C-alpha cells in the first residue's frame, strides 16, 4: 500500500498554500538535497574520479527514486539509527544506488553543502514559480484599480481626521508603490542567492588535499556542480553559507507582507460602518457573524494585516541566526527550518487577493468596490473647513503681515463652526472689521478665490501621481 505523503508546510496547519507543497511540503524537503548530491556525483564522473562504467549506472530511473526519498523515512532513520539527518539520507540513498556507486554518495561534501544549497534551490523555485507570477498579477490588478479611480474624489486623512482632498486612485497608488518597490527588492535579493560546495569548514580541504579540484574548461569542481543546479557560488563560506543574502531575501518578503498589511489596515478602516467607502466582496453563502446576521466583516482585509503581524515575528528568527560560533554550530539549525513560513505567509496574502469567485471568475481584487456616494458624503462632512491650508497660505502670499495660520485657526474656524459658514465666508466677515485682513483678502487672485470656494478641486496632483505610479508598476510587470 502506497503511503500518502505528508505535505504539511511550516506554520499553522490552517494556512497551507498548495503552490508551495512541491518545495516545502514535509515529505519533499529532501528533494533538493538529492539534487545537490546527484549533481555532485555526476561531476565526480565527469572529472573521472568515478569510473565511466560506474557513473553510467546512475540512470534517470535511479535518480528519480533517490529524489523521491520522503522526509518521513529520513527522520525515522535519523531517530532510530544515525542520529544525523544527512547520514540518514545517505543510508537511504545507498539502498537505492547500485553497489558500485554507493561509496561515492556524499563525497566530498559536508552536510550543509546539500542542505544549504538545497534550501537556496527551494527558495528560488518558490520565488520563480509561486510568488513572482502572483505578485505581478496583483500589481497589474491593483494598477487597474488605481487608474479606474484616479479621479474619484476622497477626503485624505491624517491621524484619523479629515485632512485635504485626494483621490481614491492616489490612496491606492501609495499602496501600489510600496508593493512595487518591495517586489523589486525581492527580485534583486533573489538574484543574489548563492550555493556552496566547499566542504567541512568552507576551505575546500578534501577537494584540494585529495586532488578533486581538476580544472575542466576552466571551471572548478564547485562551479561545475552549481552550474548543473543553475546556481552561482558564494565567494566564500564557512561550513554554512553566509547568512546575509538569504536574510535580505526573506526581509524583502517580510516587507512585502507589510505592504499588503497596510492595504488591509486601510481597507478595513474604510469599511467601517460610519465610513463605508470600500466594500469587500461578500459571497452569497458567506456569514458575517455567528449571531449578528446583518454584519459584513472585513475578514480578508483583517487577514492581510494579521498575516503581517505573524511574519514580522517570524523574521526575528532569521535575525537570531545571523551569527554562529566559529565555522558553524547547530543552534540555528532547528530555527532555520521555520524560515519558509515567511514565504507561506506571503503566498497566503497573494492568494487572498487573487482568489476567484466561482460564479464570475473574478478575483477578490477585481470584485473590490468603492462606494463613491460614501466618498462624496464623507468629503462634504468637513468640506466647509478643509480649505484652511490654501486659505492661510493665500493670505500670506497676498501680503498679510501677521500669522495667517493663527487667524484661520483661532478666529475664522470658530466663527465658521458657530455659524455654519464656509471658512472663506468667515474670513470675509473678519475682514469687515480688520483692515490688515481686508487688505490681504482683497489681494487674493480671483482664480484662487474660486478654488477656495470649490474645495473638491483642491486635489493637487493626486490624479496625475496615481496614473504615474500605475504606469511605473505596469512597466515592471511587462
């Protein structure tokens, strides 16, 4: 009876993106170890350390069986026999290999040649196959929303208070830029990931001392192995790879989860009953509350933000392993097994935004809607007062010799609030009894006065900036 593989990913069993099963699923963890070991054996054959007739026995069928050794079996062998994970894998591989090749298994490697290099392969495959395509699709969709709502009026908010007019597209563009920026950083740091085949302390002792460094076509033994794996070599290593490139890669992934967390924070606030500017898609059979049937909770946006909270604490583990004793110790070994959780979390956020509705085939992002009536209603709540900034600056530019900010803040605002006037009406009233105010007020250009009377037009470059960021992001995806 064939045993069902255990494909559980690191982290909470509730959160398991299937795209990562082939790479980080539990029973697949030694696939890339096998790939490194096989590539090493093949190079030993190419430089004639392994006789030609023997290396010919390493057939595709044998290679496939070795790559299929499940982690469950490796850990069982480790617990019961070797008390060492790689030596456990070597035992199992030797049971599959022809007798002539068994003695060459794991020569001239140390454990972290296949472990560290194999993990780099996992991370790169996860990025290329799962993260990057989804990330680019999210960027394209979000750029579409930015363009769609580039001119849709929205009240800007600082400190949770109404500030100056912006547009919905401008707000979305601030999120899009962060995602785009961190996507670029992740791509950069993915390109800097390296492998190693450098031996027990990283000094190539066995390769040099036992004459395994024969140059073939100007390439070293290490480079030939890594070429087969599609990797570049680390300039120097100890028994383990330098931790920094992977840390930067995982940091960029962590920063991306923060960008999506910001999107979640903004949207769930804008979904508040008293704001209602953003509407999260709600499926026909979805339940908002176990008891309050009227509720439509922002569950997906809450999960986007919550996933960031999980991820930032996971990255603390990465920082904890940036130092080790001498060439290596085992303190960070068990910790590093949790590192893929960062990519799991990022994939979950991407999956949330790209999850398709069964009926319409549209993604969650495509079904996100903006309530323009709510945007207008919220804007009008304080539209009488939000021109305070241009009003006081216009007064200063028109020649007012005092502090126009003080006049608007402590004289015009109370008067406007008390009488239900626009700020410009209140300032006009003050001008009737103050010659200095009247003189400056009368010098304000007509077109500026017109702007002050129509605060909805005081959006600056919000629409243009939104469109510019959309183009920038779309160019990245092209």
